[in-house]
C-alpha cells in the first residue's frame, strides 16, 4: 500500500463522523437555531453505541440506540431554548457538557475494551479501476449509506417543499408564522434530527472507525464539525466537501511524517485548522465584495 | 418538624461531637494510614492509571486494614486538582499519591504547609523533604525491544507513534534505535508525532500511515488506549507499548511490554512515612530497583536472540551495561557523546536530540 492509497482508503472514514455531525447541525442552523452541544451529543452516541454493540454484537442496534440517545439529549436543548426561551449559546454548551459527563458515566465500565468493526466491501465495477479503485471504492457500508444520505438531504433541502419550509422558518420566522407553519415544531424536529446525526457520528467513531470506547475519544471533532457548517456556508455539497478536505488534511499530516517530509509535526498538525481559518476569511471577504 | 436549632446550642453540640470523634481518631492515627490517590484518567483495563493503581493495591495488600485508600479518578490538572488534594488532606489523609505531572504546583504548596503529610508525585522535578517525584527509566527496556524488533523486521523499517516530543519519549525512541542497531546497523526508525496525549483515532491513522510505508514493527509510545496495538494486529505487523501489557488486543503480533511495577516503590515510601523517615528525593527508577520490567515476549523471536536479550537485561539490571554510552552519533552525523563516555542522569533527562537511524526530524 502506497501513501496515496492509504490516503484514498482512509479519507472517507476519517471524514464521516465530521460529515454526519456537520450535516445535522446544518439543518438545525437552517431553522434559525444554534446548538453548540455537538461534542457532547457525539460522545454520548459513541458511548451508547459501544455499549449496545459490545453486548448485542449488532451494529445496526448500536447505531439506532446512538441516534435515539443523541436526539433525546438534543430534545433537552430544544425544551430549554424553544419552550423555556433560554439562551441558546448557554443551553447548547450546557447540553454538550452534560453529554460528555453522561458518556463518561455510562462508559465507565467499558473503558479501553474493544469490539470488531465492520467489514469493507467494494462497489462493483468502480473498485476494479486500477490504483485508486480498490482503495477509494472499498469502504464499509456506513460510508456508502452516508454518501447516499448526503445526496438525499441535498435533494430534500433544495428540491422539495419541506426544504422550502425549513428555509422559511430560518430566514423569515414572522412570514412562516403568518402562513401558519408550526415554527416551534419544525425547529424541534430539526434539533432532534441534528442530535440524531451527532449520535450516529459518535456511533461510527466508537464502533467502526476506532472500535473501542475511551472517555474523551471524540477529541474535539464536534467543534470541528461546528466550524464545517460555517465553512460550507450552510450548503450540503460544500459541507460535505469541507468534511472530506478535513479528512484528507488530517491524514495527510500523519502521512507526511511517515514518509519523512522535513516539516515540523506541529505545523502539520495545525494545518487542517489553519486551512479552516483561511477558508472562513475567504468566505467573508467574498461576501463583503458581493454585497 | 418545625423545631429550629439555636446557633449556640448547635455549636455546643457540634463541638462535643467533634471532640468525641477526635479522641478515637487520634488513638487510631498511630496505627492507621490514610492514603489519597489522584488519577488523571479513569482506571481502565490498561494504561497509566491502571499501572499506578496496581502499585497502590499491592501496598494495600501488604498493610490490610492499617491502610485506608481513597481514589479519585479523572481529575483535570489545575485548580480543580489543587482543591481536591487540599480536601483530601483536610479529611485527614496523610499520604498523597498525585498521579500526573500537572498536580505538581498544588502538591508542593501542600507539602510546604503540612510537613506531616507525605506526597508521592508522578514524573515531576520539584522536591521537598516530604514531597518525592518518581519517573521510570523506560529506556532500559526499550533497548531490549529494539533488539527483538531487529530480529523480526523484514523491511528493516521500524516505526513509532509518539504523543509529544518531550525528553522522556525521545529517550525511549533513541534507546529503541540503539538496541535495534546493536543487532543490525541498517535499521531505521520513522516517528509520527500525534501531538496529543489522547486521540485514539489519530493514533490509529498514524499507525496505518506507518504501515503503508512498509514499517513492520511499531512502538506505541505513551498511548493509554490499545488503538495502535489493535491496528497492528489487524495489519499483521508487530507492535509493543509501555506500562501495562496489551497482549489481549494482539494475541499473535504482540512483541512485548516494557512494564512498570510501582508497588515496591510505593511500599518503601509508605513504610518510610509510617516509620517517620519519609525521604523526599527525585526517584528515577529502573530495572535495578525492580520497577521497570519486560514481559509477554513474542514467541516468534528466535531462541538465540531471546537468550541474548535476557543476558543484556541481566547486564542492565546488574549495572554492567549502559545504554547511553558513547560513541553516540546524532541524526546529522555529529558525535554527541565521545567513545567510552556514559551520559549522566541529567543529560538523559533532558535529551533533545535523536540518535542516527531515527530518520524523522525532531519537532523544534
């Protein structure tokens, strides 16, 4: 396996937790809310999924339980913000910290245990392409489902009435209310969806990507996902691109060290974050010029 | 019940209660030791906190009911830890085990204020008469791992996934290299720094990146999770780690462990505390103190090499062989330690250069 093949094979899996969490948060933000609790919801999903898969051996069950756990925690956020009108920044942070604490509590007896991941399979025809085929088109089933899901989400948001309703709630809440849309209900649903996606992202991290549970294993990926939503300017395709780019950069950093590129590793480690900042600057400059 | 307690009578009552409790406590204090333990991470099946707790448990076994241990896990370094350590002392704990470097400053303050409390501290450098840091000479064992790795590698490429480029980790890698080159001078080591103490996903990807470069023995340097070991087993390359054995995660390809057994050291210090002659010192402990050991050697290691490793281990333990003895050449080809000269403890503790054969540049 060459360095290129390693990059091609690993990028989608590295990007997946970021992609799922970022897409979920993107829908939340499209309805006009901001949930900062991604890290905690991912951690809770990771712990719950690991525990379920450890005992049942079924990844489907683990993913289902994780999405429910993430959605439940997100509903707490929705309750605080939509019904009690609490400050959304503080509520999001509180829910995030709660999620981290709960994940540590539930995962206590599962610390550093391991399970088996999911097997990978190649797409017919595409995986036969020389060099890049076997590496890029041989992935586990969650990756294929996530790619399909991303396309479905793009279609829903851009081509269906539901997508327009979500946009209306986020962009002009008075108009949406005047037409008679249940704004609170739609926002609740979006928040639950976002939480569920974070749960799935955590489940992928703890049961497929690195099939083990360790307290703190999300290691800041929730915050990166949050930045990716802005990075992708709330557009499905760009958010997905950002997640993949981040996956490439984080693996590229390690690959560069492994092939012996003479750049200090701290510089390489900070590269993905540096590029994110650059992109954010570029986006805001572009906006200022066009407006 | 609407009966209100008057402040004066409450005070009287509580005073009486404290004296009533205090008298038997004082009587007990002579034969009972209370030990408080602060750990930086949760105690798992493997890893740093586990190793410390095994040491504590062996002391507990030796003392039985005469020692009461309170363990607090996953305590973030900083003000929170200082507050908790102070709380433990306030509750009457007279021996503290502070299990992480970052507990140092708060610990030193307690030591200065309460000379009757003895404090054992992991991997620091500050010393007080009642404050004793400890560190392991991992490099004594990693040299032997280098010999074993050299006998098994086919590509002559060894790899290391490291947390941060600090002297403790650098000396382990250098010694691994010296051990490998003592068997085969063509061997090279590639190091990938993850720049995080804890990120299982990055550790795993770093191991995969090394494997993609034909590395066939990986040293998981200072990682508390088995992520690197598990990936190596899956890919069919050898891997090994420090502190506690992870053989259960890699039944076929586990090369071995450079373990630490803190039990004897903790026992000696607690004994000292009880006898009233606790000695605050910078304890730098190795094989000669029965603290560093090797175990779970892979049966694939050829028998003659295993015999050589065992012989070398006996020499290190007996003090007749020094790992860091000149001539030592650094990565740029410059001679850093002259022929026959042995590096001092201070030089080893602050080593900030890689020996020849480690091909990755050192982060500056």
